[in-house]
C-alpha cells in the first residue's frame, strides 16, 4: 500500500481510527489489526472516505458482523469499512410485503421482526449470523432457501463514490455468490409474503432447532469453512477423510459438523489456515475434489 501523505485520513478523525484490532469484530475473535478502520456515520462520510482510498491507492475491505471471516495474524494493510451506525441499520416496512433495509441491519433481528409482522420469506436465514449487506454479497442461506430469492433491488456504491441501483432483472443470485461487483452495498428492498405469524414462527423455530442440533453454534467459528461441491456435502467429504476432531494448535475440526473449524483459547489465524490446507489436501487425495473456501480470508 503506497501512501502519499503521513495520514491520508487527516480531517476524518471522528470516524476513522488507526491500527484498530479486528479480532473483537469477528466471530473467531482472532487476527491482527486494520491499518485504518472506517465507520462512516452517513452516506457523505462514506463517499469521502471511499474517494480518499481511491486517490491514495488504499485497498478497501468491508466488514459486516465478521461471522464469515478469518483475519490473518498480521492484520490488514488497508482500510476496513464498517457500516454499523444507525444510518445503516434502518428498516422500513412498507405495503404489500415490501421491506427497505440498510446494509448494516442484523439479519437475525430482521428475521424476528418480519416474523412478528406476519411476513414470510427470510425465515430460512434463522441461525445465520451477519448483516444484510454481507448476506446479499454471499447470498446467505442453506438447505431451506437463501436471501437472494426475496431481493428485488439493491443500492450499491462504486469505489469513486458513485451510487447506482441494481434491480431484480439484472441481479444474479447463485450458490454463495451474487453478480454485484461494487465494493459497497448500501441498502436493499425485500419482497416478502403476508402469512400467519404463528405459522412463520413455527417454521423459523424448526429451522433454528435443526441448525442448533447439527452445528457447533456455541463455539468460536466462522460458519461453514468450505462451499459444498455441486451435489455433494463438504462436511461429509471431510468426515469421510477421517478429519473430524483433527487439531492444529488451537484450531480443531468440529466433531459435530466437519465443515466447521473451531477456535479454542490461544488459537491463531495461522492455526486455522494450516488446518484448512490439510483438509483440502486430504479430501483431494481421497476423492480428487478441490474444496473451495466459503469463509472470506483477509488479506
């Protein structure tokens, strides 16, 4: 990263900090600091900071709740943006099941709110931590459905601060992927179905119970480490390779669900990365299948 001034964010001190520890901002609670940590309180501040990054050639990262993220031990030599102020966490419930949500809205809180309002469509996200922005970016979901099915509009921002709208006819949601290339997702419109709140709550609880019983939810982890290969289960492949319970340093393959790597006390990001490498090698040796990472790894 090449900086042309001593402090490229001079004048932005109210919402930009330096050398911010990132571990507390992730579910793994491991990893190094961010060179710059940017928490814009509104759109204007976001645009200003993004433009400054473009001018100074500073690499940009966007952090949601840190649930699907592994930060390297050396940290991030760039600017980490987090849209967690009230401006980004607003949700407006309109007519005919339309819900306008900011990128910083907590998906689990949104699920509960929509259920209580008698709106069905995102109960499939029960038990999946993260923000709406992160959820849309990776098309969060599972065997019960995904968020992309109900997204009809997304407001995004380019690295130069230009804002534009993506609509349903040009949005593509695939397994753990969307065709949104812009670095910043600002907000989205969801179209949900009106239904009896009790019926939706029952379904939501069933999905939550399934996940609680099949995943190590009460441990430090980052969700599923690998994407499922087409028609196959990454967890089953890892289990078949005899890797459940395998440990490197403070990182362990979960005995409950092999596609989860648990971080025990003292765990380093490097422990997780070494275990990821071993898993990939062993699964390839046994089945000649290359496992693709689902968790984002910084840098």
